[in-house]
């Protein structure tokens, strides 16, 4: 995957995680906070994943 697209995708995933945290804590919804955690974990895994060539 091209580094530009990978970086853009990671920024979008992190923004969605922050949005889920904001909505989840405001509405006291554990499901939305859980979705935010999953999105944030996918951000960190994607950030540190080594590319195989």
C-alpha cells in the first residue's frame, strides 16, 4: 500500500476513534466507547506494522 494512502487511512481511523470516544462518553454508551477502543487499536497496529516486500 502506498505510504500516502496508508497515512491518510490511519489519520481517518484515529479521527473516527476520537469521535467515538466523544459520543460515547457524552451519551454514556459503552458500545460506542468500545468501538473507539477497537479503532484506536487498529490505528496503533497499523502504525507499527512492518511492510513486507
